[in-house]
C-alpha cells in the first residue's frame, strides 16, 4: 500500500517554535559558542549560546499517523516563506517552547532567513546541507537550564507549532485575513 502524501497550508499565524529532541524534519541545529568562534574568527571570550538550524524544509515529507494509518505531510516553498514571514510580522521572536510543552521566554530569534542559494548560504558554511526555500533560524538561549539541555544533546532541533489545513487558501481567504489584520490594528 502506498502511503498518501498531503500538502499543508497555513490557516493562521504560527504559534511558536519548539526546541525538541527529535525534530520532525529530521535536521538538527548547530550550536555556536565563543569557543567555536575563536577557532574560526580568533575573537571573543564567552559563550554566545546561539543555536542555528532549519525550522522548515520545503517539500520534505514528514511522516504522521492517524491512529495506525501512516501518511506524509509537506509544505511547499511558498508556504514555508509565508509561515516565516508571518512569524516575524506577528512579532513572535520570543514564541518558543521546549518539547512542545514547556513555554519559555528564555530564547529569542537573532536571525531568520530563507535559503536562496544552498551553496552560498550561511547554512552550508556551518555544515548543513539544506535545499532552496528552507527557513533557517538562529536563536539565543538565555536560560542556563535550557542551554545545558542543548549542550548535552537532549535538545537538538527546531519544530514548528501552528494551525494548518490541507485546503489551499482561496483569494477570498486571503482578502478576509487582510481585513482581519486591519481590524486588529484598529482595536
């Protein structure tokens, strides 16, 4: 039996990004500390506590189960871009949790970008091979406890949490969302 593949679309803002042990996209982040930068740049004197990795990879099949029935989901390049832009537009740079359970304000986004050219991208320089259209995040960890969990290898990647649908948004959906945003600003 062939496993179905379903494209997902966003229907609302991304709720948050989680630091997790096993990210669904099966890609881990790298950690940057001043000790590592010393070798690369020969500067600095204390850990920066920065984690960098993919938040979403376009067209990456992610296995899910409905009861015992498996299926794959994926996000297109356009959807990945829209999710990343909405995350920033909504000012969610401190919207993090740990393992999709423990909310925390002890992380914040320091960089967010979409990979345009994998060979020339910073992600490649850091040893990550990701395709065009990948949403990359860099986040600073301010919590000693969370940083220890990152250093120990317990927390190894990013995972997103939001509302998604299998129906492509219509032009009317887009117009309605714009009207809702304007109404929010007026309140």
